[in-house]
C-alpha cells in the first residue's frame, strides 16, 4: 500500500486558517487522496477526497500538488471543534473493497 | 437518522473469555469493516465484508472472528486466542456500489481485558 507522511502534531489559533500537509511521494496514478478526522473518543469522519484537481466542500478544501506527491487540507477558519486527529489516506480506484490504511495522522490543537 | 450503532460503549472482560462486539447499520450499505485502534496509533483493519455471507481477513485477523448473516449486522468476536485484546474497536460501513464512497464509522467500543 502506498504510504503517506504527516506531521505528528500542529497548533492553530481559533478563527485562523489551518494548512495540514501530507506527503505521498509513491502515489500511483489511480490513487485518490482521502482525508478523515477523528474527534476524541469517536470514530473517524470523512472530510474530503480528490484525485488531481483542488476540491472544496462545506468542511474544508483540498489542495493537490501538480505532481500529486503532496496535498494540503485547508480549514479556512479553525474552531475549537476542529481539534482532532486528521488522517491523510491513499485509496486505489480499482479497489471497491475500500481497505483504507490509516496511519497515525496529525493531532491538531486549536487555541482560543 | 441513518448511522452505525456500536454497543456497548465500554466492555470489561476477564482474560480467557470470548466476547462479542455488536455493530448494526441502517444505511443499506453492502460493505462493513472492523478496525482496531491502540492508544496514539492509527487504525488497523481486522476483517471486512463486501456482501452478506462473505468476509475477508484484514491485516490483523488472528484471534478474531466475524459473521455476516444479515446486511445490517457485522458482529466481531474477540477470542481468547487474541494476545492483546484491550483496545478501541471501530466498525464502519460503505456503499459498495459507488467508487470512493466514504466510510461511515460508529463511535466505537472500548474493550478492557484483565
């Protein structure tokens, strides 16, 4: 399985934008980039996914580098409720089995 | 509201006992999954099922068993053969018919074996 690398932790101030990086230098051409987040004592929740183009939804934006070897999850205005572990995952398109591999992720701390 | 229900939230067992964790979904999803999470670590896949009456081993299936007799239900049994059963167990489901459909997770069962 292709591997992703994320910083162990990041800190942000409330109401400011947060850029969470992810490196995936061994990504294949058919791998989608998925992001999930996990609040304390809860199951992960889906945030966003993309293939080549940048993507926006109500939760976040995903910026994908032109060579696809890295991506950045952008939270436009961090709130205290955004404090969570954020996982960047690669998912092959040919695999309906959805066997997502979750690494340790990035712990995001938000200061008020 | 549709979702995944895992019960109980906390479970305590003595070493040597088998224990079954419940997972029910009303999302009409074909695929269901069990993950294990240890403190400070990511999730590891135990078993997954893409359709009723079929399931496959994940990366850490030893010491676990599952069944998928109904679409809505995917119970996980932690057997006495599992060497380190204390962990946070997460169940998930997804729509098999849509590529890249997200996984929907339950809120987990925290199992403590002493």
